[in-house]
C-alpha cells in the first residue's frame, strides 16, 4: 500500500520537495533489480499577489478519487488509487502565520494528486486569510506519475464574494 494524503501541509513541503515521493519495486521478473518509480503527479500552483493564503484545494468534479490508498497493479507495476477522497487540500495556515504572497515573485503551492484521467478536469479553490477565495478550472487532463502540471496566476479574490469559509475541507 502507498498512501497519498488528502490533507497536506504547506509548511512541511515548502522548499523541501526536490523530487517526487517514490516507491521501490523488486522482482525476479525485472532481473532482480531494485527499481524506483514516481508514485504521484503534482499540481504546482504558482501565485503572485498581496494576500495571505490559508488553503488550496484540488477537487475532482466527477467525484472519483484524487488522494487515498494506492495498490500496485501486478500487470503494470504502477500504483492505482483504489479508495480515498475526491479532493486533496493543502493547509497553508502555518500556525496562524498563513502563507504570504509576493506581488513580484511567485510562491509555489505543491499539491500531490493521483495519476489518472480527469475527463471533467479539476477544480482548484484558493482561500485567503480574510475569507476571500479564487477559483480556477483545469480543463480535461491526464496526469502521469512524475508529471508536474503548473498553473501561474495572480491571486485576486472573486469580485462578487462576500465571505468564504474555506479552510481544509472547504
């Protein structure tokens, strides 16, 4: 079993992710070699702006799993998420300090997701410390293990939004 948490934390991954979480496979069928493979795909949200971000959520509108427990497929050697949640949430509260943005330099927000075909796309929700929010839709996409999908945005709260309670589970 390989576990991809649906609740992730910005202050523990910021500046630390230099490669993907990997798993090792060994068998006589592969020549008795220990082979390391990427386990997950990564959404890299690059944000500029002046707000303090409290959370980022990546959700599958089709309600199929994005994070959870993976099992190895004996035929392909790849991991497939077999049960879990239809979202992954990145907690950016950092013990009340939040994650401040910079107007000129982008801040990276990394959200690990399960590789797979997301035919309806993915919905990205970004919430700030002042109960504002911004939404972005990733069009239909197939993500492979080890793939990084980058989104570059300037954060701006939705203009018609009065109050949004969006920490963790939104």
